[in-house]
C-alpha cells in the first residue's frame, strides 16, 4: 500500500462504476462476475460470446497494461495451496447462496439501489472482517 493515494482510488472507483453503469445501460445486464461465469456453465444460447469476451478482457487487461508501460504491484501469498482451494470453494458456495458476488451486489446492486444487494454487501463485509479477525488474532495465521 505504499503507492495508495485518494486520487488513484477515486479514479479507479469512477472507472469501475462507469463501466458497470455502461454495461447495464448498453446491454441490460449486471456486470457481476459470478453471474457472467455461471452463465457459461451450462452455456446459455446466444450469450456465450459476450460472456467469454468479458472474462477474457479481465485476464488480458493486466498483461496489456504492462505492455503499455505500466507496472503491477508484487503479489505475495501467505497461505498454503490447500487453504486457498478451500477458501475459493467457500467463496464460490457463498456466491451461489447469495445469488451474486461482491461485484454484482457491491458495485452494480448498490448502484441500482437494490435493498437485497445492500444487505448482501453488508453480510459480505461483516464476514470478511470477522474472518480476518479470527485468522489473525484468534488462530494466528
């Protein structure tokens, strides 16, 4: 977090919010990653192309940014592979249980004024705070 500035956070938030709003206005769809990915399993006829393009864009954007001269912060993982796998499965289960993920509810749902998304995001955040507290101060990870 050495390079954090309120301006970079504001610009990033504006870009994310604008892109989510444009996606909704232009396509009539919410830019929630779990819903976009979930629509590929099984594939929804007529919706495979845009879903794949969205997901490929997520993965290609970082290398394109680096090729354009940008630098990415180093990634340090302090968890074992089995723990990461279990955490990923729990998150996947939670997105199905909550009918969406943090991008769908937190960015798109709150922006639309959805009370269901506001509650879901509050639950996500409370769960995250509790998990970090337990992992760092009770379990000692």
